[in-house]
């Protein structure tokens, strides 16, 4: 009796299992779906996050590169702007210099025209100045006559030299005039010879007086149109003191000298 009861029970469980297998599987599947869905969503999220990070890194690198390019362009712009300002300022200076050169050129052209006229009159003027200087030397007291005559001769050669410019010739002529003018405000004494080869001491006081002393104590003065004239013996001491002053042997002092007749 117990044995059939066992089979019946077993059969009952088998039947129940067959009947409940499908609902159990459905329940298991329903329970597995949320976990599966959750697993897939996390992978997708991680993958999306990683992609986002990669994209963010790539974007950051792109931004950095763009920023570097922007800074480079700004530096280039600043440099170009600076060079432009420098070039503009240089151009302004250049324009100013060109304007000044144009004005100078116009003035030079005007002066050239004046110079042509000046050259036309300058050569005759220098000839007249030379003649006047020559007349002055030979009409003057005969002090340093050989030296002055030689200077006059050299000046004549200079003025006739075609290789020299008018400016150089005028400079030499004015130098000769300057030397002659300097004789008028200076005092000098020197040893020399008369025409008869007699050694004497000459004394020149500007152009006011020209004298000489002989070694035996005689004194003479030069008078225009008369030549050498003897002086009284009492003038000898005054002339000797004047000679000492002119040569630096004594300190300058007030001198009383005979009238030479110069005007």
C-alpha cells in the first residue's frame, strides 16, 4: 500500500514540475533582465565617459593649439604694427629731408646764378687789389723790402695759375693784405744792410716811423719822398731804448721818437 502511495506522490511532483517549469523560467528571465540591462548600461556609460574624456582631451589640445596660434598671431600683429609705425616715422623723416634737400637745391641753383655773376666781376677785382697792394708796398717805408717784394712776386704767380680756383686765389690775396696790415700795429727791430753794405740796426714803429742806428752811434730816419735823413745825436739814446723794448731786452715804456713825416 505504501509503495503505490510513493509513486503517486512522485508522479504528482513530476506533474507539478512540468506545470510550473515555464512560470519559473519566466520569473527567472524577468529577474535577470534588470541585471542584464544594468550591466549593459554601465558599460555603455563607462565607454561614453571614456569617449567623453578622450574628446575632452582632444578638445583641450585643440584649444591649446588654437590659443598658441592666437598668441603667435597677436605677437606677429604687434611686431607688424611696431614695424609699421617705425616705417611711417622713417617715411616722415625722409619726406622732411627730401623737402629740405629740395629747398637747399633751389637755394644752390640760385647761388650758382649769383656765383656766375660774381666770377665775372671777381677776377678784375683781384687784379685791382693786387695792383693796390703793390703800390702800397713800394710807396711805403722800405722795411723788410726784400721779404715783402718776394711775397708780392709769389702772389702774382698764384693769381696767374689756371689750376687754382678763384676762392684759393682770393684767400692768398687776403693773406698778403693781412700781413701788410699787421705791420701797422707792431714794433720790430732787426739787423740789416744798407745799399752800401753797411751793417745797421733797423727799428720800425708801426708805420709811423722807420729808423736805423749805426755801430758808431749815428741815427737816421726815413722820410717819404726824401729818403734817409740824419738825426741829431740826442735821439740816439731814445732810439736805443726803443730797440731794447722791441727786442724784448727791456720792459715796454713810453717812447719819445722823432717825427718820421708819415701820415
